[in-house]
C-alpha cells in the first residue's frame, strides 16, 4: 500500500468502507481479469489479480488474515503484499499498486489498462480426446 500525494494516473476506486473487512471488492477492467482489492482487520488495503496462481481460483472470494488471503478453492495461502504463494506451494499472482488518501482508495490507471491483461483463467470441462487417423 502506498500513501501520500498521488499523480494524475491514480484512478479513484471506492471508499475504504466499501471493501468488507477481511474480504475484497472486485474491480473490472476494459480487458483482462478483474483486480481484487482486499482489506484486512488493520484497514490495510492490497490489490492482486483476481486469480490464484494454483488453478485460477477467485482470490476475491477468499478469507483475508493478516497480510495473506486463503484461496477458496484449495486453501493455498497467497501473500497480499507480493502475490507469492506460501511454501511449500509455488507460484505468484500479479500485484497492483494501491494508494489510500484518507478513506479514498486508488489504483493506477496504467496498471488497470495494461498490467497482466494476458493472464487467463483455466477453463473447466471434459478433456478432449485426440484421435489419430491412420492413412492408407
Ligand atoms: S485454485 Fe487456489 S488453491 Fe487451488
């Protein structure tokens, strides 16, 4: 979390009170997956791509504790400061800069439009069978 004066690139998102304590609020983007903005019990605010590095679970629906969030799918623990999975799990989800001025929460416009836009969520479904055709 960053504090202090902000350049014009910061985009107002919401008020602190709009984010549930120990929860998150999702922010949609023109392209790419949503950003999850988290609030812990010390009113610290963090932002990560709303995608678990394990199998793409929605971190915004996880439980926040301290400076971590537990993924709702398989309970991996992800650091809110850096997006890193806690050992022994491995992986990282992209983080976003956050600024708070009073109770106003901001994200960087440049990150909302261009950061981690190529990240996708795994698609669930049946495995496709690949058949080989022999040619005579
Ligand atoms: S998808 Fe998050 S722990 Fe598996």
